C-alpha cells in the first residue's frame, strides 16, 4: 500500500478541513435537530455518541470514503481469515480466534485448526481454576491455595491486570490475585511480604519465555519459595506458566502439565483472551471469563459485519485520523468515569502505542503522515482536578473519549448521579466553552470593578469547540468489559490500516533491550567505557560509586 495521502478522500479531507475551519460543533447542533440521534451508533452493549465532534455529515462521508479507499473491507477480511497480515513477522493476527463463538468449529490457519488449540487450552484453564477454587490443588504442605501471583510484563501483564481490576465486583472469594511486572526489586519485595509460600501459586506469563524482567522475577519467586522451605521437588506445586516456548519453560523447571500454550498468531498486547488471561479467570471464575470472551466476540461480529457508517471501531478510528492528521492533534485522552476502569487508559496506551507507533508503510517506505497519537488518560472525576485545565484552556487540541456506565455496582447516597453529571458536564464544557462576554458578565454579576473585569475576564475565556466521544453502557460487566477492550483493539487496527502500517509488530522496542544488556555488563564489570558518550560514562560511574 502506498501512502494514504495519495488517496482521493485524503486530499478531499484536507480541503474539507479548511472549509470547516470556522464551523463550531455547537453550530452543527443548531443546524441539525436530529444530530444527537444521527451521530450515534451501538454495539455489544455500548452506545457511542459522537455528535460532539468537529464533523458534519460531509465530514463523515469523506472519512468513510477514506476508510473504503484504504482497503478496510479487505483488511478486516484478511484478519478474520487468518491471512499473514503481520507481514514483517509473516504471521496471522488472530486474537479474534481466542473468543470465537462456540458455534464455530474451524478456523484453519497454515493447515491447522486453531480453534482446536484454543478450546483445549480453555479446558485446561477450566481445570486449573476449578482445582484452585475447590482446594484440590494443594501446596507442598498440603494446604489450600489462597494467593495466585501473575509474573509477566507488557502484554503478558497489563491487559489481565486491568481486566481483573475492572471486574472486581465479580471476584470469587477464596483466592486473591496479585501481579508482579517490574524488574525493580521493590515490586516483588512488597508483594512477597503479603504472601505465604505454602499457599501461593505463581503463574509465569511470557509468550517468549525470554523477557528479562519476567525471568528475573520468576527466578526471584522460585528462590523465595526455596528459602521459605519449598523442596525442589515440590516447586511444581507452586508454579505454572503460560508460554509459546514450552522448552524454555520446562528448562526453567516448570512441570509440562502446568504449562499453558500460546501461539505466534497472538500478539502480546492482544493476548489477555488467551491463557495469558489465566489470572483473570482465577480471580473471577471461568463463567465470567467466558462472558468476557463473549463480549469481545460480539464486538468482533459487529466490526466484521456492520456497515461502516454504523461501525463503532471504524467511526472512532476514522475520527481519530481526522484529528491526528487534519487537525494536528498529538494526543488522545481516554477518561473513564468509573473507578474500576481507572487503569484502562494504560492498557489502551500499550495496545495502541505499541501497535501504531510506526514510521514505515507495509511496503517498507517511510510514512508521509503522522501515525499513532500519544494515548493517555485516567479516571474521572480525579482528572478534573488535575489535567482537565489543559483540556479546556490549553493550546493543544486533545480529542477525548468519555466512558461511563449508567448504573453503578456501588450505590452510595447519590454519588453515581454526581459522577455521571460530571462526565456529561465535561464534554459539554469542552464543546461550548465560555466567551469573553460571558466571562465579563459573570464578573460584573459577582460585583467586580470594571478594572477587574478587564483584567480577569480574558483568563476566564474557554475556547470550546473541543471534540469528544461519549461511550455509555448499562453496567460494567464481564461482557461489556470484553466488548469495550475489543472495540479499542479494532479501532487501533482501523487506524493502522488507514495509515498503511503494520499494527502487529514491535521492532522499536528491541534496541533498548540490546543496549540495556550492554550497559548492565558495564555496570557489573570493570569495562573500559571510554568509547561511550560522556553522559553515559558519567551515569555509569555514578551508579558504580553508589554501590561501592
Ligand atoms: O518488549 C515488548 C514485548 O515484546 C511486548 O510486545 C510483550 O507483550 C512483552 O514484551 C512481553 O513479552 P513476553 O510475553 O514474551 O514476555
């Protein structure tokens, strides 16, 4: 695929953006009484209101033409067929297979029915979860397991952690689930303080079983078990692994029957639906894990089968490109008004930025456009007392996705109405802003002198016309959590497809790993560092001095 800038719709959008530059979102509402209704789409338990965007009917028409011209239909088909759309690694991209409907029997990839492997792994997970919860799985002193600790990083950590947190109201009693990711010894040290080796099982999650942080933490966990009295021969009662590299896991000391498979057609950041999601299944039970998969599957079906003008991932992806490439927006904020989704922006950040932080087209040529924006965010209302100031009055355009359930799991007085009101008022304030005249009038009404009105009013002006989407669901459940995350997975793919990049490799992370090993070797030896830049030499020296 060549650069999207060559597509007729891209060029038309560039002109259209200039034509629209004086149009305000509020004007679009004035001009069209049915806008709220027509700029709305629903899927898999979620309703998207995208009416508060700098987008007219013509904008949406052109954006959807761009989507077509970028080859979206073929791209979607290619993914669902198991084509090797991850071209730099010559791999299929099949997280959708992990949540395929039970009614589907086959999905042949390179001569293998991947659904057989998926189903047998789900059975293996069922049995593991049942053994833990029933007390059949015992530690080396024959005590029942009370704590499961997931050790992994990146995609083998963040997705499961965020989902386990999102599904807190669905947690089963009996077993607490913990996560360790960072190679910083403080992470594991603090977690181990909470644990008793006799009643703890570690799940080492690593697709490659070669990731430095995970191997270090797994080794530290095993050393701790031994130190706590677990005999070598009983280590297998306290460890399980999820990996596509069974040999490396066995070499580590895992019992083969405790190793859950992974496949090269699942990218790390798309893997929470596989056995990498085992900590989630332990926390909420297999029934809820299946609901999570069903929710994601419902979004897959919507993405695959729904016309683009009603297709949530397509609409959101196209609007994202509109802001990134035609309004020069550098970032995109996700603001869930739900405590349980507070860490979701971090997962979507990893998903999107590792997927679309790319500078080459599929054919290897350099891109001519900006690609993935910086994804960030956090829970409302907390952010209102922190970074929302910049959203309202800063110089940068930040499109926002507001995400909120209509019902709470925890009714406390009228907290939920206040929470929801704040969510709506933020999108409203971003859109309408405040004019100088309004600010002056406000100050006069408050009794300010004319001198103060002149001095202060400009500081109170809020430009408005700042775009947002609002995603609503009845309640945050395993199903709607699954469909929400799948929505963002597909949105990421839509944008990658428009930009003509491969959203499924991650070569950029490799250099830092190689240099990290080199510097580590210098920190722990008396190497000659004189060939390094002066800054790195001094920083190495500072570390060595501190250890002396
Ligand atoms: O370094 C990036 C990365 O490869 C991610 O893509 C991946 O999710 C993470 O590291 C962990 O990898 P693994 O599951 O192989 O330990």
